[in-house]
């Protein structure tokens, strides 16, 4: 836990240092013109504004993130406005059946997470900083889980010049369980105070963060991903993107596989029409393991098609060859190279009463703390819909199949299938408080006994979640 606290505090200090540096930059660069919008920025209401904060502001500007960058595409970005910050508070209770997922028995147990939340948006003439932080305590009635801390932090910084945009971002999470499906349908899924005024999150795309799609990992863990990206505008239709992300996955308890990963990405973007884009990219990924001499190097080239209709649709499709090499031959085979095809598909669709997000990814990753590298097929689906004047509903689904990258037939049998499926309801209690009620089922199947103790058996857990959130009015900085 001490390591997690040090990392979390360091990230907060870094965010505020960036804020001071960007203030000095903005004071010396007023002649560069206004920046393009880099993420969510909403006009905050004044203290006496009676507008319900749950009502989204409809104005949207085109998303200008590069197609082959390391962030997800958006259906649009609300227009920039003031700089502000606002606090929040949340209480979430998880009632689980079948504690086998965390090493317990087959009865029910309860875990409560109490957090304080903070969101900040700072605008300058040529830069923007957003910070979202949630931190608190996790208390469980199951002795095998015990008490733990809970932290999530997202820092997103952009600097704009005439033909160059620099992005600096960092996302950190200290969680009591695997991140895959954690907090689905509740405010715990993301850091910050939430709501329509919440600033931009880093939004790293699938494959750029340490994978955590196997439920069998033991105990609390923390992960961190920090990235830098430059986008060079060659003409109104052409740009080149260069960037990299460094990530770590660490566990508080023994019995898991800790890893580091370094990802370098470069590509070319071409705007075919107002809504259609095309790109080509190359990505290099390196995975290192703290408890093993194994090391993996992964090379991926992809062709990408994108389509964006402001306020309605964001689509991204990528496919291309993938070549993976190993420091130590996997299994008993002498081969140190594996060839495959990698691909992703991302869809965001917005409509008047809600929205839909669908993501699919097939590629090599770190192995989720269980395997020394894995080929993963991962699909997630989430949707929201207004059910009336007050209530709204949400649905969530995720499936991940993790298989060792290469090896013998016996090694190939070490397959893990993870599924979460859930549904929930949400309603405002006041203009600043919300109530959420969710049900989620987690299903794990595997045909191997080599993962960490205490169990690798198939299991299904049922989870009922009750959440209360409150956020304050924004404090305007300027």
C-alpha cells in the first residue's frame, strides 16, 4: 500500500506542477490564437443558476483527435469555456454472492467503498489541463479481502501550436479487484466528481494500458499508464502522429505476475472527406516481467478507417499483421516467433435519449497478471437510455478470452474466459445528488490449474450494488 500511496501522491504533485508550467507558457504565448478543443469542457452554471446539472449541454464541436493516436475517438467535444473545479463524494456498497472469486466461500459478503472526488479544468489561450481524482477506503466483511484503499487519477494536458499539438496524460488506478468490469454502471468506473461538468479523461484506447481481463488475480493491485503524443499537421488533410506510453501492473499480495510495458506508436492520418478518415500505423510493444526472465517484443502494422459525425457517431476499424518474439521460447517448442493478425473495432453512437459504446480488440498483451503474455479477444458493450423524466437505465457486457501466445497443445489449453454482464437504474435525488442501483454477474471459466491459489475452478458471482453520489457546485477560477 505504501508504494501505491507514493505513486498516487507523486502523480498529484506532477499535475499541479504541469498547471504552473502551463500558466507561464500561456502568459508568454497569447499570440498563437485560441486552441482547438481537446476534450470535455462545459460551461459551468453560476451559483444561482437553477438549471438541472443532469441535463447535458447539446452544443458539440468536432472531435479532432488523430485517427491513429493512442486515444479513443469521441462523437464530439462540448465547447470550451471557463476554468473551474468542483468536489464530490460517493458511497458504494457491493453485496457479493459466492466469494470464491476472491478466495472466500460460497456465502454472501459485503464491501463498501467511501470516496472523496475532485475534478478540475484549467484553460489557457494555447493549452488545457484536466484533472479527475477519486480516493477513499474499501472495507469488506470478508476476511480474505479485508480493508484496502481505493484510488483513481486521470490527468490530461494539451498544448497547441500552429501546426503541432502535444498531449501529456496519465491514468492511475488502485483497486481491490481486476479492472475489467469493475464499477460498471456506477461512478466508480471512472475517476472524478462526474456529471456533465466532468473534464476530459485520458481515454487511452484498448491495448495501450496493462490488461486486467482475468478475474483470478489475487488481492488489491495498482496500475499506471503515462503517455506523450505529438501530432504534426502537414496540411488541412494530412498529419503525422508520434507517441508512446509506459505502463506498470503491480499487486499488493504475492502469487501474481507483475509486469512493465512500453508501447511506441507512429502513424499517418488522411482526411478523405468531412466525416471519413484513413490512416496507417506501426506499433512496437515491449513486455517485461519482474519474476521471470521472459520478455516479449511485439510488432504491429495496421490500416485504419474512421468515420465521425459530430454529436452522433464515432467509428474506428483497424486491422493488420502482428509479429511477436520471445526472449525465452514458450512451452517446450524451440520457436521464438509468432505471427498473427491483430484488429480493433470501436463504435460510439449517441442519440437523444442515450448512447451506445461497442469495443472489440484482438491482440497480444501482458497476460493480465496470470500468464506470461496472452493473445486476447476482448469485447465490451455499454449503453444508457432515458426511461422517463427522472429514471435512466444502463446495460453493460464484457467478454475476454485469454490464451497463451504460442506453445504446445498443453500450453494452449491454459485458456481463461471472463464475462461480466449487468444492468442498472439511476435517478437524481436532488440537482447535485444521484442514486444508482445495479446488478452484475461475473463468470470465470478456465481449464488449467496453474493460476495463483486459492482456486482456479470455474465460478459465477452475483453482485448487487447500491451507490449514492454528491457533487458540489463549481468554483470558477476565471
